[in-house]
C-alpha cells in the first residue's frame, strides 16, 4: 500500500460518516446532549464520552505518526490539524452518534464508549484496517454513522 495513503485512511477511520453528516443540514444540538457526553460514567473521572473520543483521537494520532514522515509538508500539516484533539472533538459533535444521545442516551453512550475503549486498546494495524470489525458495538457505531438518515 502506498505509504501516503495509510495516514489518509486513518483520517477516514476517525471521521467515519462525518463527510455525509457534514453535508447535511446542521442540527441545533441541545445543552442536554452536551451534558450527556460530558458526564463521567459511574462517577469515574475521565470516563465520559468526550474523554473516550479524545483518547481515540490520540490513538489514531499515535498510529499515524510513523507514516506522517513520508508525507509532503502540506499534507502533513493538514493531517496534523485534523488529528488535533480539539478539531477531532468538534468533528465528533457533527456526527449522528453525538445527536442520537438525546434520544437514547444510555445505549448510545455505552455502545460508543465500548467501541472507543476497544479501539484504543487495539494495535495500530487493526485501526488502520478500520475499527468496525473490532466488536459488535463498533459494527453498530459504523452502521449508525453511515446510515442515510
């Protein structure tokens, strides 16, 4: 595989479905949704949804680092920006799973966090191939992010 395509595929893995959701109308998300993603699970510090999204972003960045050396400076700069935690979290807020938390908060949060935990524990080679096959929750998340609605 072309080494410059590997980091780009990581970005695609990270932002599964964002391209389709970004093209649709932006929905106004309530403060309640933000609170759902910010609330620590079972009172455990740094166990909230945003914390797990950040951990996943860090993992993807870690996996991309060796390949970024093979990119031209402009491509590396673009990828560097997209892999920043703040950018990653903002993109996450545009996803279907983020807004679904208002309808089914417990299921959405539990399944998303479960998938992100699995992904952050996975080898980079598995992440580069896509996270949807890591677990049932990751398959669910992938299907949700890529659904037409």
